[in-house]
């Protein structure tokens, strides 16, 4: 269990101890700064698990890389053809696939070994963690990363999806990319979208104004909706970059949008006692932050932008069982709804 907990944490730590520099990278030739554009007709630019399932999960990984040197200057993007950066992205791709696409044997004994979803996750030239320290760097560098994700999603719809329903999900930078995909989505694609999970990011008034397809989830089983949340020990632990301006949230334990407390036994066991914590999760309806109490296990603070008591790196691991069940439930409801229409 501990290995599963830290698959994001270790990758982030390894990435973020990379050198940080204030040197300007703008004046070097583009070819020396930007990695090659991913070719999404190349199977090496995907992590795919195909199971002949009736629905898919399209997942966009979070920030797993740190800046690295190219010709004496820092490169602000992951190179999707370079093994050292690919390994970091692959670790999250594989971990999330195990969490979200298959039922746990203890939860569904009769379906042990049976898959619920096909899984598609693209490599993309994600911005490195250092990008998010500077608003100027974010504005300059994020468009390329988001364009890669858009191209990957377009290729997926045209060549890989086969007309099946799909769940769209992303965490952190990947959650930001989900919002961008919702902005560009057309009605044909939206008609097949089971739900969109914007995990560890925010949805602003501008996002809501620019797309009709961001519809806040109201319960555990509605479809065509967007799920969004951010977790903290208390409101003072929020990371403004990640959660400021958010306009929608839902509690992923009880799937309510009010302040009703929800309790769960944490799947994370990293404390010296070896015993899981029983945590209480309450949605603050003013800040739209999830306040998590009773979590005494070892915390991990994201380098550069993190704050103690902010549980950003645990947004999937902490709710893994609830998320797994919910992805399955929404998919089942969507398939049943589609079957009835036919």
C-alpha cells in the first residue's frame, strides 16, 4: 500500500530537486529549448491498456518533471522521447490505471480480474514544476503543453476511441488540461462523455462562461458532469495557484455539495504505527475546499509552491477507493442510460 501512496510523491521529489535557475531561456534557438513535438500516431507516445471494455478512461498526468539542462540552459518541458522523463510520467500513468479502471477484488469478488474500462494516457510536453513559480513563465509556457494534450485528445477521438463512452480525468496540471479540453469540446464528443474529473485544480467563472459542457456534479451518479475538489488540513493551507477562484466542488467521500461530514478509513498508511487513520472530510461551502481532519500520517509538501497541511499530492491516493467506485458507478449509469435510449 505504501508504494501506491508515494508513486506521485517520489516522482515529484525526484523531479523537483533538479536545478532551479533564473537564467533566461528565451534567446536560445527554439530547437535547443523545446523537445520534439509528440507524434500521436506513434504508439510510444501513449500508455494504453485495451480490454475490449465498453467504455474508456482518458487520463492526463500531473506535473512529474523538473527543469533540466539543454545546451547549458534549463528546458521547461518534459521530453516525451527521453527515457528519464518518460519514466516519471509512466509511473503516474500506471498507478492511476490500477486505481481507477479495475474494481478491487474485495469490493467486487465476482468480478475479480475483470476490467471495467480501457485506458488511454498520452505523453505530453508538460511544463516542469518550476514553471508554476512565476505567472510570466506560466503564461509563456503552458500553451504548448495544453496544445499537446488537445492534439492527443483529438487523435484519440478520431483513431482510438471507436465511438465508445469515455471518462475524462486529470490531476493538477492534468486537471488544468481537462478544463482546456472541455472548453474545446464539441457536442458530438460531449454526448459520449461519462464525466470529467478535474482533480487538484480549479474551475473559474471564466471557465464556466466559456463552455456549456462544464456542469457541476450534484451527487454520486449524475453523468455528463464535472467533478472538482482540493484538500487541505484547514483553509490556511490552501495553495492560491491551485484553488483560488474555484467555483465548484464536491466531497468525494459522500458525494455531497453541502457541509455534511464524511468519514473514511484512509488507504494511506505511512505513519510509524502502521495503522490507517480515520479521517473526516468536510466541504467548506464558502471556500469550496475540502477540510480533512484526523489525518496524522506523514505529510508531503510539494517543493516550490507547496504548503504544510496542503494535501495536493494525495488527491487521488487519499480517496482512491471512493474514486474507483465512483468512476465505475457513473460509467454503469451512462451505459444503462445509453442502452435504454437505443
